[in-house]
C-alpha cells in the first residue's frame, strides 16, 4: 500500500510498474537521484498534483 509519506524510491522499489502511474501524473523525472529521496507528498506539491488522486491511482495499480 502506498502512502503519502513514502519516498518515490520506495514506491518504485516496491513495484517498478508504478513509475508509469507517476509519469502519467506528470512526474517525468522519477528516475533522477533527487526524486528518489522525495516523499510522494513533497513531489505532488512541487508538481501541483492532487495528492489523494495520485495515492489512489498508485494503490489501484
């Protein structure tokens, strides 16, 4: 289960196919080193993405 406090790196490590969901929401740099340490909440804020919708989509994957 994905939570807003998980890092992008943790999410992708848990299930690499979730990178597609992140990119579909506009996070094109999911593989860059700095993104790996960002929490999902931080990344959503930076990219102006609805956090609840993103968490839901990742958990539906």
